[in-house]
């Protein structure tokens, strides 16, 4: 584990770390519809605190160089959190940066909730590629970029994430992009009652996504697609799929016996 380097939250939209973060994301994710622009990051940093959300760009640096980063937000309404990115430079993996970012993200989210008198966040949501639905060329590109989706999902399961049992569609990370249909919504539940229940209130999930998704999309169209899949007011949590075998088409599908 690395003993050097620092973590900090970026608060100035002109901070050079913004451009470095956007470049790291572009080098990490081969699909352009998953790559946020530097301008988009600057807008989030400039307006990082609103009544609906508190945004964080947490960067890890060593010797003046960006080694990793996490972009995430706390949402007071549903008392939940949403993390768009947690990335580590390929040359810096295996040194503990991911764990440090993960832990500091959790601390900052608890601090944000406590500052507003909230007990949470009750849950943290993330979007992760599903190797069972990845087109072969995308799967090959992810592996070439050092981001094997099977290994990544195994890590998230180890950290306690579960899969939200809906067919998820991720909005594009930039204006003019296309929806991404091979992603899943995963959730790390921290609320004890929700942990025991094994399901999430549908209203909580939908409100989280409405405020977490970018403002340039038609959120209602995406939300309607999710609502149509929900029976009643509960969305089950299931084990993370796509980790038993790295071949597309293997493994258990959400909702299958």
C-alpha cells in the first residue's frame, strides 16, 4: 500500500486537476458515452453545493501528478449518494489508491449527511458495466484498457455491493451522446433496516437518479422506463451477476430462477 501522496477535494473549477481528471477518465473508459468532458466537470465543481445535491471531485496526487480520483454526490432528499467515477491511473494500480479513495469517499459522504442533520447516506449507488451484455468489441476494449469488467464486479461484491434488480440504462456522460445499455445499477446499503429488508423503496431509487443524472437529459423518459419494470413500491436487491464466468452469455440473469 502506498504511504505517500495526498487526497483533496477540488473546489476551484479552474484547478488543473479538473483537466487531469477528464483526461484520466478518457484514457480509462473506451466508450465515449461514458466519458465526461472537462467543461462538464468544471460546471459541477463551480456549482457543487445546491439544495438538491452536494458534489465532490476527490483527487489523489503524488509528486504533483494525478494518480486517481472519485466524482460523487450526496443527495439530501433521499438521503443517498451516487458515485459516477472512481478511477486510478493504470500505472498506479495495486498501490492502495483505490482503497484510499473508497474510504475517503465514504467519510466525506457521512460528513455531508451529518452536516445537514441526516443519518445517512442510507445507500451508495454506482453504475458498472455488465460483461453479459457488453458487445464483444467493447469487452475487448475494456480489457485492453486494463478494466476487466468481471474482475471489477468481483471487487464491488467484495465491498458489499448488491445489484438493483432492474434493466438499467445509463444516460450519456456528455450532451449529444447515446444511452449506454450494458450498465447495471449497483448499491451499497448502509442503512440497517434496508440491509435486513433486502429491497429498496422504489421512490428512493427514482429520486436518487433524478437528482444524480445530468441536467441535459430528459430524466422523465429514463425514469419512466425504470418505473415500468417495478411492481409495487419495492425494488429487490440481488447478488451481483456476471462474476462467475467471463464469457458473454454466462451467469445468472437478473430476474431469472
